[in-house]
C-alpha cells in the first residue's frame, strides 16, 4: 500500500513574470489566499536587496519559497573550458545569494549545463565530470545557506546532458554532495521517459523537488500526463518535498519568446486555482 502523500504545494510565478519586482506582491497575496504553501520564482540579476524585500513580504504572508534558474553558454558547468566553469561557479554563487536573501529552501532548474546549447554529439563522460565538479563546489556554498540544489532533466529540444532520470541520477551521484539532489518534472518526463513509475523510482534516492506540469504547460489535470502513475509512485516512495506547479503563459513576452511559448494555454489564475484543487484531490486519493 502507498504511504501517505503529504507534500507542500507551491506555484511558480513565471506564469506572470520572470522579473523580480514589487509587482509580484499582490500575486503572492492572492496565491496565499487560494491556499498555496509557497511560491517559486526565477532568479535574475536584480540586486540582492530586492530579493530580501520580497522574502520579507513572503514571510509576512506566511508563504515559503523556492527558486529556479538556468545558465547560458558563458556559465556552462559542463564546458571544456576551465574559465567558463569558473564563471559558472561564480554565477551560481550569486544566484544562491539571492535565493538565500529571500529565505528559499530549494534552487531548482537545468543549471547542470547551458540551456538550449548543443554540441551536435551525445553527452560525453568528461562533460558529466565537469558538471559534477561544479555542482559539488556550489553544493558547499549552498549548504552554508541551507539551500538544496535540485538540477533538472529537460527534454531533448532544450538540453542534451540530462534528458532522463537515469542520466540525472548519474550526474547527482557523481557530484557526491548532500546538498545536490534532483528534481522530477512531469512535462519533460512526458517526452523522455517510457514509464513515469520507473522514472520516479530511479530518481527516488535523491529526489528533493517535483514540478507538476501538464503536457501543454497549461492547467494540471487538463491534459494527458499519467497523473495516477505519478502520484501513486510518489506516495510509494514516501515523497515529502515540494509539489510546485510550473505553467507558462505569454504574460512576460520576453520570457515567453525565450522558451518558445507562442500561444496561451490557460489563464494564470485558472491554472493556479484549478491546479491546486487537482493536486489536493490527487494527494487525498493516494493517502492512507
């Protein structure tokens, strides 16, 4: 029988914007009213003080937080260039500083390698080794901030180093650090994994964060993600970490264009309200 499935539920505010500003305050207030336990935000190069102010606002609301980030080719942990890898370490330390300033507990995202950057060959052993070395170094820094790093596997059109839970598990074990764990994203798994249950079981020993994301990035429960397999298996492995909805819109045009979101899937508040109801219903379904 499955274990009780009790996880905090978060919402990624990328559905509205990738920019850190006071414009997020009323959004987070409504998310709190709806019933969310926390929010997730993208980390940009805004001054650390803005993240501290936002963290204070969340604390007053009683909301927890997690963060997400990507890296570009100039900060690629898997690069053959030692200089680029050093830049990756410096960049990620800056991200951790901002996440720490807002009291975030998790930093997730595909920061094991450069987003949408390809070498026209399959991932090489030295690329995994380079990435793992950077993650280990940055893991030490994250540990001081009490932040868990959860690198993410992406689909083949956005990344080549880690597409599957098997590849991600390999990388995390190479990194060999207590603060370097892993994330499972249902949207990417829908393209890359043959069976969700097997994928989750593969990553279970190091799983620390989950993105609940529909196949079209709209409202969870409206599409064809195998949700019963997902929630059943998370209950079976006794997962207790965040279940955070990640959905995208064209509200932030620059961000939407950067990730190839060319149409609206659902209104952000439809996603937030109905997505939370869906997660709570599935958690109850697979609770003892």
